[in-house]
């Protein structure tokens, strides 16, 4: 769909490994005061003084985590950075540095890798993190990209998954489920394109949900906002696998239960209309879809007045004791146990 056959093609072998690394990384600037030495030596040198350091890593594999037939390389680079930063923010930390490792087959020309790096650079700039290293190698099949992100947080501010207490409020940022339905649209258009390469899809009704899939954002703004509001969550996690499985992580690690209210889950109107078109339940998508990269956290009840006016934050339920279990309170006001259904539930429902 997005492949441009007229593009220039410079074979990677023309540059050599060191030429390639230099070509890709020469524009990167150092902005963080914690970065003492970035790219160019045997290792980066960082100085975090008295802060605690968080570190997280993700590996993305072509054909498993992304499909280049509808994922432009620039977006892939951007998203690979964002998904890592999201994990840093979920610790209530500031993101400071990333390293980028790539392996690619000779099917990729220099111009393709430049696109990937343009996305990486855009994200690094936007979120203010330094690219301080990485590794570059070849692969026999496809593209692999691994990003490691570092961040800092003071001992007092760090938030784990295990601190939720009974009566705490369960809060989610933004809206949930759109990235999954965006993927369904892209998959559908890919099939249409296979049959008729000249078809011009009208993606206008789906722009928001497609953007949520192709260009997600990490909630750096929420970490700042919580600090401004003087709210320290009792637990926090980012939503990469679907609301239901993330709530279960918090409850299990905190040894508590919860009541999640179906009618409180924030859904975008475009998600709702697309779910209607696909005849699929929007709540199921929100609970099991994944890749939203929103934050889910718990706060003590006394902090509620500080957050209640903010349109980015929605209270979706509350924490109960462990014996009460983890429940979804449906629109019909019946309680059903929450399950970490993941993709399977969705696939079963569709078939
Ligand atoms: P070494 O042989 O010691 O692993 P490299 O030649 O692989 O060193 O890397 C040289 C420098 O370039 C190092 O600072 C390394 O972190 C950086 N680097 C290598 N590949 C990448 C990449 N894909 N993105 C960013 N920096 C990279
Ligand atoms: Mg190396």
C-alpha cells in the first residue's frame, strides 16, 4: 500500500557498518544533563547522581510485532521508541536516554533505514530523550528492532504495580480500545488491496483509530500532571495488552480485588461506530485489545478532588479486598469475573 517503487535504493554494503552507523546517528544531539558520553565510544557514560534509575527494553520482530505492508518505517521507528517510554512513565519516572539496536536483511536499502531513523529521531526529540548508543547488524530474514529506555525517578516518587489498597479509585487516562480497531481496519484494507491493488480506500471515517495504531503516544504529560496536582498514585501500569489484563496485574501484585464499571470505560465515538460496523462488542475490545499505551493507576480516595475536573482522567472503578475478586460491573448491573482474555477472546468472537 505504501511502497513507492520509484524510490532511490542505495545498497547498505556501499556504506559499510561504521559508515552506516555514522550516517544514521550524526544528527543526534545530547540534551540531557545526565548524559556524559553518548554515541561514539565503546559505551555510553551516564551520571544519575542521587536519583534512582529505571531501565526497560523491548524487542520488535517483523511479521510478529509489525507488518511493513501497512506500517510505514517512519511510524515503526516512532512507535518503537514510544512503547518503551510508556514503560518508563508507568514507573512515574522521567525518560532520559534510549539505545537503539537493529538487525536487517539486505532487502532493506539505506533509504528504508533512514526512514526508520527519521521516526526514531522525531520521537526522541519530542520526548526529549538522548539516543546514546545501540548496535547494528545484519539478519537473514526481515527487520528486528530493539530499544532500551532509561529514566530517573526519586525514591519518593517511584510507583510500582503492587501498592493498590482497598477503597482506592481505579483511574485510566485517555480512551481505550482504539488501537486494536485501527489494526482491524488496516488488516481489512490489506486484504482488499491484495485482491484489487487499484482500489482507493476511504479511510476518513477511521483516521483517529488508525492513528492510535500507527502513531501512539506515551503519556509523559500525565507524569507531569500528577506531579503538578500533587497526586502520587498508589500503583500504576501502562496499557499495552488490554485493560483487563493490566487491571489483573495490579490486583494480583497488590493482593486486592476490584470492581470495574463497564459504563465508565472511556471509548472514542469512532471506536464505537467501527465496532458497530464490525459487529463486535466495544467493551470486549477495550478490555482485551491492547496497544493503547494509556496509563492505568490507583489513587487514594482523598486525592479524588484533585483529579476530578481533568478530562484526561476517568475513574472507572475502585479497589476492593482480595476476597471480593476482580469483577466487571456490567451496564445491566450484574457482576462478572474479569478475565485476562487477550487476543483470543476477540478472535473467537469474530469467527
Ligand atoms: P562496538 O563494536 O564496540 O559494539 P559499534 O561499532 O557497534 O561498537 O558502535 C559504535 C558506536 O555507535 C557505539 O557508541 C554504539 O553504541 C553506537 N551505535 C551502533 N549502532 C547504533 C545504532 N543502530 N543506533 C545508535 N547508535 C549505534
Ligand atoms: Mg556494536
